[in-house]
């Protein structure tokens, strides 16, 4: 059985951060104005540095390059496939804005903060490396199709080809890939002084993502009665798709590709796990930033995060059983 101790440790940390954000909102330490400002800080500054660091700091070898290319392609294909499924399944949600949030949550999982430690506990150090390249597809789709979902029926959210190509996801991905592929160190003392300072700054800024995003999410949850977190049937529907249905579909299809010799068992498990995590906390910040059902967005993040404590072991058990029986 896969070791899930790292996962539960991370989930426990996330839960306490959500509680802290909830209390800060109740005490008026976090207000509507500061919440939007913090959301903008994460999306425009901290998250780009997280993307660059996760890619640029990996070891560049021929074997790793091949693995990186394969995982990147798998991440892109997986998100494209989930976009198609989510578009159809979200049609059952009646309210337009709630449908947007539901579709967004179905597609985009918290495969960074939660995914990295779980992959590391399963695969060792190479797990974090694979996670860094898998999330390239996540960010490419987040800042193109994800924004397009939120922009439906809105004149104030404009998505142009320029924004699809140049945004807070594609630019840092490109920078990270250039640094990783070139792998050109500065001469002598500059290597430690300059690169050390740049990488250090990147680590400090990227480390803001998790705590601030969770504080904002907790603060958004506090804007509604706590019981509303558990009494929305639509949220449970979206959560079930996000946490159980999609991982099962991805696992079975991955095994079919593996039987054709296109994947191996490790990559099938990777795809299954990365599709099984709770909703990405980015949705609560984007919902807040663009005023698209921010309360439902934070509710989905909080609910799926709590439910994932029970669903992830089930997904791992299911994945191991399916992989062992089909491969």
C-alpha cells in the first residue's frame, strides 16, 4: 500500500491554514479589500515564481529530459481530456456562475502543493521532478481555457490570443524551461552569488503561494454561514466528479494505453494520482478577483480538501487493483 503519511501531513497543514484564514476574517484582520489584494499578489507574483522554480531547479540529464518530455505531454493530454469531460458534466448545474465554478473545479486539481509531497513519498526525489513538469499542462490550460470558462457571458473578462499566449502561466513556464534546458552556469563566484540570489528570491516568493492562498480561501469561507459548506448538493456532485469519477476514468484509460506499450505502470499511477487531488486553491482567488461565485469557489476548495482525506486512499487502492489486474 502506498505511504500516505506525507499527504495527511499536508492536508492537516492546509486545514489549519484554512481555519486561520477563517478566524482572521471573523476578526476583520482580512477584509474584502485585502483579500482581493492578496489574491492579486499570489496570481501575479508568487505563483509565477513557483512555476519557474519547480522547473528550473531540476537536474538536467538525458534520462530526465526524456522523462520530462513524456510527463509534460501526458499532463497536457490529461488536462485536454478533462476539459472535454467537465464541459459535458457541468451542464447539469443550473446557475450559470455556479456552472462555471463547477466546471473549473472538475478540471483543475491541487496537483502542486498536495501532489508534490505525495509523489515524493511514492517515487522518491524523481516524484517531485515529474510533478514539476506535469503542472506545465495545468498552467497552460488554467490561463487559457480556465479563464475562458470564467469569461463566458462577461464583457469585463476578455480573453484574446495575446492573453492566451502571454499570461501569468505561460511566461514563467517558458522562463523555467529556458533556464532548465540551457543549464548555463555563471563563471566563478558569480555562479553562487547571482544564481544563489535569484533562486533564493524565487524560493521565498514561491513559498508565499500556499499560506496566502489558503488564508484567502479560509477568509472567503467565513463570509457565509459555516453550515453552507456542507448543505450544497451541487458541491457534492462536483466534488464526487473531481475526487472519484475522473481518477477512475483516467486510470482505466491509462491502463489501456499501457497495454498498447505507450505507458508503464508508474506513469498510469502518476496520472491517476494527479487527477485525484482536491480543487486547486487558485479557483477561490480567481472567483474572488473576477467576482464569479467566490463563496461557492471557496466552498468547493474547502469541501474537496476535507473529503480528499477519505477519497485518496480509496483511489490509491482502486488504482493498484486496476493496474495489477490489467497490466
